[in-house]
C-alpha cells in the first residue's frame, strides 16, 4: 500500500527494489525515500516521538500547483499553508507519517526581523493564486497516471517529534553544528548555509513523549548529506569525543553511499552520508 501510494499518488519512481523494501526518488539516482516492510504493524500514533513529517521540496510553484490538484483528486489533504519563505501542502501517508510538499520563494524575498533573522509564519495558502499557475495547462497533466516528480525535487527538510527542545538543540546545534534560525513556542528550526530550516523539531506529541513502539510503523533513519569527507571525519571525531555511539557505515545499507550512523538524544538514527563519488 505505501509503495503504491508514493509511486502512484506522489509521483516518485522506484530506483531500487528488493524483497521487503524499495528506494524511491527521481531518476536516475536522486534518492528521496526508502520503505522497509514490517508486516502487521499499525500506523504511527500521534503521541510518540520520531518523525513528524518529511518535506519534499519541488522545483517550482507550478509543480506545487500540480501536486495540489493531484492530491485533491487521489488523496486527502491535511492542510495548506503560506510560511512567508515557502508555500506548502500537508498530508499523511498510509502508515501515518506526515508529508509536507512545498516550494521556496526566492531567498531574496524572505522576510527578516529587525535583527536580520529569517521570519516565518503559518498563514492560509492562497489557493486561487496557486491554481492560477495552471492557466493554459489545465489539470490534465497533473492527473495523468504517468505523471512523475521532476529531477529537481529534493528532500528539503525533516521535522521530528522530540522529547524536549533543549535536548534536540544540544545535538543538532551543539554537536552537528546546525544554526538556530527560528524559535516558535514548542518548536525549533535549524539549518546550514542560511536556509530557513533543514531540521525542525517540536514537542507537539507531548513533553517527554515516549519512543516509537515496535508495534507501529516508525522512522528507521534519516540521512544528512555532509558533502565532504573531511566534514564527515570531523563530525565523527566530535560525536565520539562527546560520548556518542557512532557506527561505521549506514544502517540503511543504501547502495552508492558511505558514511556513519549515530543516534540523537531521542534515539533517532541519523546517517551522516557521503556519496561514493564525493571523496574530495
């Protein structure tokens, strides 16, 4: 069911398949999601820490309009928001995992606070304006069963339910080095390179929410592309020096990539990934 959903509804392509698993993304090798089957588990409940949503970043606003039309026809949307820096629609996959699909406004148009920080908000999305992107094209392309996401699609960020914000900040900011961009009550957003956020964390499942149960679908791991081998070595040394358990290799076993795996302070497995072709 989940594999069919990601391919037929979300427009992802199968890149690798094996008995009990599939890697999905855009051709030729743009990996976005890995699914591993666990027979008999129930959908993820909302009161556990772990994945809140994964976020697919689309190349253009027109792509988001097409996705909105497609989801409105073939699935159920949970919401649609204008975040000032981006526009987004929200849904859940068949296993209860949240998905955000969004496009970014140009970085030069992102609003700033008086002290120069990126300003974000959650406002209603102007759907009339979004759908106007499809004038002259109509809905036929978006609803075609052969429609697939374009090569420029990326995993823009990940958003986690955590037990406490300060624990998450101490790991992702203090150890991995992400910048704190925005605080919003019981949520925190962090990034590198001036982006609005690559990592979002919240306590909306409850402060000190319990970990995922073996009886439910859950996040197995997620990957951070560290780009350079020297960055990977530096991070591994820093994490080990702070007493974190770092395992060589990737828990996902993703072909074509190498790196190391570490658990954050809530037990989420984080893969520090280096493409096999990126050795400089």
